[in-house]
C-alpha cells in the first residue's frame, strides 16, 4: 500500500499507516466506552472541569474496572497474577 514508492529499495518505511476501525479495535472500544459511559451524560462547564472529570474516569477505567480482555480482572489484579506466574 504505502510502501509502493520504496519497493525495491533498502530504505525502511518510517511512521504508521492510516488505520481504520477494524485495524485498531482497542482504541475504538475505548472511545466507544468513554463516549457511552462518560461523554454522553456529562456537560462540562470549563476545560479544567473536563480535564479533571475525564482524568478521573480514565484512572478508574485503567486501574479499578474489570476488563473482558483480561478475564474480567482489573488491570492491577491481572498484572499481579501475571507477575506471580512469570517469576
């Protein structure tokens, strides 16, 4: 695709190709969850308020909330279990 101009050369392609939703499912899942659980139900009065509320939601999403992809474990519990198994 994007490599056509470099075909036959020893130069590596630098950067990322543009990706569609099918190629970046993790980000699409996160964006949809954030929209459904936070943004559709909030009306922010200021940029500072938006940053604080979104930051708290991201912290909760990343640290405290169980994830299907981790067997319904929180990321912290999954990391602890993985560390215990790998050492």
